[in-house]
């Protein structure tokens, strides 16, 4: 596992498009998308021929959008990718389960140019929020039916053509950490490490934590979600400072000739490539939420996030660029919460330049602020409403980005 776990894509009879060649080859592939929850059917074909090699790239890895639907698991849910780009809101599983609230959110999306919902399928505590009848033991044990009828939810999404994105909180998982401390980080007395906010993480070095998140993603794809969004794809903040005081297993990374910082970055990067590979047979896009500041530094090695490396392994990168979350050291904007247009404008200069260096850059779809950050204190925040949200959206448009997601933890939106 010195680089990416496997770079070959596990799709059903995937086609490799040959640059400078005149033939398309079938690849013998493995159909299993993840441990024992995957059920996508596959075929395998092997073709041999004589190729005329030319200068330049020989193989171009196809994306899910470039391959016929017959190669992928068919959920039976037909929802097209929005022609004018994804413009979505975050929706908790509680909001979905509360009929009146959810109906208002559906009507809200219908009333403007919004067209997508990011819905909690594995939430911030580690709860799987719908019953998928999965064979994965962790999913079975940690399911609470906050979403009472997942099929009914997808029927609404299909009827309204609201693009559904399954949010999966990946390595922040207090529930599993307490259930299985060996999959987490522990103190010298054997207790699970707990952050100041009371939350715990599971260990990104361990392959079983990867499989758990991916298996939840597979279940979401099977019922009709068109994108799987992994959040908290990182180690805990500050891990580079106090992590060496904890007990944890580095798994396959233990013996690598790397510093601990490099190992963390490698593990997180490898997870994103692994998730993309395992979800490929289901025809879904894979996205990752990432701290906006990681684009402004060489890499955030403490938490294991390297913006370019993660971006190369996903279809969509969603940087969290809420104006309230930046200090005055960034972009030279004092009291950034008061200047939403300017903050987003300056950030996008950095991100656009960085993405332009990649051979296959993902779609940029930032998270924008639709909440009031009163915790910043008097004089440092403003009440956010439609004008502040519109300013952020306009800054994206002016930077050439036409996709965005709105965050409000209570799902009360002003856009």
C-alpha cells in the first residue's frame, strides 16, 4: 500500500479508451464493490490485439459518465445531472423524517434555481440513518431509522428531479469508536480519546474503517443516490501535536519509510482512491468535503489532507469556504464574515490556480455559508440572509464556478 491501494478501476467489463490507438479493450475486472455488501453483477472479457504505440498517453481512464449504463448497477431511479450544474442544500435525516419540514424544503427547492439535496446517510455521530437491510455488521448495529422509508424518499427525489447526494461522515464516528475502541484512538488508560466537543474519531489508517464508509456509500447508491459525498475525510484537528500521546494501530502504514505526517497524508489520499474504485460499479459520482484552507497551504499534514492529491481521486471537490471560518491572516481581509463576496473571490483565485495544475481536475462545488456566526462576537459577524448568500454565489459565478452547496445546520435557508 505504498501509493494508492489499487489504481485499476473495479467496474464491470470497463473499457479502456486508448489514446493514439484504433481499438478498445475489455478489461477483466472484479465486480465486488466492498466486502460483503456488494451485489453488482459483472461480466469479464479479455481481448488481445496488436497496438500501434505513439508518443503521448496510452491509456485514459474513463469516468462513469463516459461509459454506457449497462456497465453499472441499476437502482431503477432515473434522476439526471442538472444541466446548469448542481445547486443544493444540506438536509439532515431528522428533517427528512419530519414530514412537514421536509415538504417545505422540497417546495423551497422547487421555488428557485436550486436542484439538489445533500442528505445525511451516515451522520456526525456515526448513525446510519436509514434501514438498508445490509449484511454489513457495522451498518446493522448502528442504524437508526431517522429516515423511515428510504424508497419513498427516492420516489420524491425522482418525481421532483432533485439530484440526491448521500452525505457520509467518514472518520468522525463517536458511536463506532465507543463500540470498538481498537478501531479508534485510545488514551494510556484504555479509554477512547475524546475531543473537546465530546466527539471521537475512528482510525483512518485501518482498512476496516474505509470499508465501513464505502459500504454505506454502496447501500446509498443501490437505492438511487446519484452521488456519494464523504465528509470528515481526515484525522482529528491538532493530531500532529498530541497524536503521539495516544495508542493506535497504523496498519499497513506502520512500516513505510515515511514520516508520520507523510503517512497520514498517504492514508487519506489512498482512502479517496479506494472509495472511487469501489463505488465505480454503481455509476455514482464521488465527492469529498475538504477544509478550504488546505488549498492555501502546501498540505494540511496534521489532518492528512492534501488538496491536489484528493482532488485527483474524486469527481467533485467541495471546499468549505464559509466566510466566518477564516482568520485575518488569510487573504488580508479583516473581519471576513463581513465581506462574503471578497472572501469567496480571493479563495477562488487560489483554488482555480491549483485545480488548473491537475491533468483531470474535479468539478468545484464549494460549500457556502447560509447561517449567522454570532459566536464570532460583536463587530465580527453579521446576520446572514439572502444578500450575503447571493454575494457568495455571485463571487463563484465571477470566478467561473456555477455549482455550490448551502450549509445551515438547522436547514433554514435564505437564498
